[in-house]
C-alpha cells in the first residue's frame, strides 16, 4: 500500500508534533496592552480608502480609529468562523467520517484542529475585549454576508446529494483551511512587524501552517478514495463553492462601512470607497483564475490531484476557475 499508509504515517507524526508545537499546548500568548493599542492596528495597505484625500484630511486619529475598527471586525470574524464553521466541521469529520475511508489517526488530527480553532476563537475574543478597553473601538454586529465562508458552506450543502453530504462538508473544510490561511499570511506580511496585529497573526499562523498541509493531504486522500460517480458529482460542486466567495462579499461595501464608522455619511462613504478601490486596483474585474485573494484555494486544486480528473477539470474551465491553457 502506498497512499493510505503514507497518510496514516503522516497523521501519526502530526499527533506527536501537535503535543510539542500547538499554541494551545505551550505558548504564552501576547495580550494587547494599552501601549501596543497606540500602534496601527491593521495593515494599512489593505485599506485603500486611507489613501483618499478626503480621508487623509481627517487626520491621524481618524486613520487609527478606522484601522482599529478593521482589526476588530477581522477578529470578530475569526472568533465566529473558527467555531461555527471550522471546529464544527472538524468534529463532524471525527465523528462521522467523510464518505470515503479515512484512517483513525486522521480523525484524531481533526480533533486537534478543532481544539486549536476553539482556542483561536478564544484568543480573538480576548483581543476584542482588550481593544475595547484600551481604545473604545468595537466591531459592531457581524452580518453573515460579511463572512463568505458561511454562505459558501450553505451553497455546497444545498446542492450536495445526501450520499455526498459528508464528503462535501469535508471538501468545504479543506478549501476553507487553505483559503483562510492564505488570507492570514497575506495580512501578516502587510502588517507592521512590531505591531500587535502582526504578533497576534504570527501566533495564530504557528498552527495554521500545520493545518494547511494536513488538509491538503486529507483532501487528496479522500479524493483518491471516492468511486468515479462520487468523484464526478463532488467535482461539480467545486465551482459553486468558489463562486459563492466572490458573490457573498463586497469589498466596496466593507470599505464604505469603515468610513461610516469614522463619521462619513453613507452616500459619501460609498463614493469614496468606489473611488479609492478604483485608484488602487482599477475598474476592470480580473479573471477568476488570477484573483490574488483566491490563490491558495486554487493551489489546492492542483496539489490535491483533482485537476487530473477530466470531468472536474472541464467544469472548472467552464466556470472560469481554471485557465484552459494551463497544464
Ligand atoms: Fe485558526
Ligand atoms: Fe486552521
């Protein structure tokens, strides 16, 4: 046996490493202090509205407040998604499997991920409490529309036949853990390396790098264990999952909301957000296969082997997620 026993062995090693490396097992986490809360709280490069003249004119305090609000919203989304989506999907995988053979060691790994993620939610909530205490900034209510992961899971569940329910959930989990990691890495490399956001992300990523590799291997293993009929049916669901990310969230709307928070009226906020995004990114929509934000999720398509499956490859080409010219 090759693939199955290799994966089993990898998972056994993972469990040993988890004991040594998981942040929940040994790391003294960094709390947000009053002094650290004076830093810029979120990567400014990801907030194009900050470059707009009407926002610059509001001065450094407004800029700090806007970035603190962006950090609060990000942490609230982490706190919610880690438990409502990722922890829940990991627990289901451990208890109910994936419609394809999965070694027991891999199910145990899923429970370690669930443990890590519940801890990440705890840390994110703690950050929010500290942020409010030091700056008065709160995230405001979370809308499901602001968290594409929730919409993407719902879109896949609506379309998955009952005999695919477990493997469809597992696929969403594998993609989400790759997508979310990409997002975190992107944010961290843009952040002030001395700032509290960077520290928080660095501690979070100690676990996420490990998760990402596990979920890539898991997806490959599960895919290999499906019969042709299920493989084809699952492949059809992939574009719906990816598309729901694009339609579920609006960058312009989220930028405008930040401006409303620092005192712009809704109409002005929307205009500035539109102008600022156009100034930085232009007005043309990029091809789906080139969207930077989705790069890691798309990488999963390659490393999992599903692009070698002709019907799945074709459905991804037809939906624009894979460039037909790519090998
Ligand atoms: Fe996490
Ligand atoms: Fe994770």
